[in-house]
């Protein structure tokens, strides 16, 4: 039976305010660093599957030894500035405008134990999370979103993002009124 092309269509609940990545269930579009020279696999030099190089998870700590990366919407480029995996620091949490807010706006619980990073992959088990952000958490001008891992017991426990998108239900509601 020929089913034709099956194309993943990400859920859309309102107009996009900003987005990071491509909704294709893969982290391949994000920044993949050069491997540590002592681990280079010559099969993957100048190869589209360069994410298969051993030890790339260690490069995150090399590139960001003291703090996690900073990505600025409208300035940063996810192909160069968003590391393909969030590793080595600790269940994922999201906080808005206060890095130490307790409780966090969102917690994923314990995910990232599927060893996709150790298997040199660009996708693991797929989870879709929607985080509602109350308007009173946002302010005029710049807002800061902190994505952190709060618990980690192995360098292979991490998160690979496919796509992060902010959308406005408020804009959707306004358009329905008119």
C-alpha cells in the first residue's frame, strides 16, 4: 500500500512570536561542534552525520565551562549558537526572568535517560511539552527564559531540542474578536 509522503505538521495554537530550530523531530539543524581530536572517527569527517563523532557531549562543557549558553532571539542563529544537546549540567526546567525562581515555571520531570547522546544520535524519545506563561510573568522589552537541567547522574543524560516556539494565545483571541 502506497501511503505517499507522510509529513510531520507541528501543532499550532496561535501566531508565532519567535522560534528556535525546525519542527522535524531532529536536533540536526543545531550547532554540532568539532570533535575532540583524540576521539575523531575518520568515517565522519566532512560527513553530513557529523553528530556521530564520539565525545561531542564533552564539548559542551569545553565551550561553556562556567555557565550555560546564552541565546538571544533575533540576534543569535540556532545553527551556530544553540548546542545540539543540553548536557552535563543537570530534569529540565524553564524559568522566566528569574534564574532562581522557585518553583520553576515548568519541569519536565526525569527525562533524557534514553542514551541517545551516547549512541551519537540527533533524536531520542520524543516528548512534546507545552508551557503556559501567565502574562504577569512577562515584562515590556526583553524577557529571559532559562532552560536548565536540575538533576543529572551521567554525562549521557541530557536533552536534545527539536524546536522551541513561543506563540500568543492573546493574539489569537484578539483576531477572533474582529
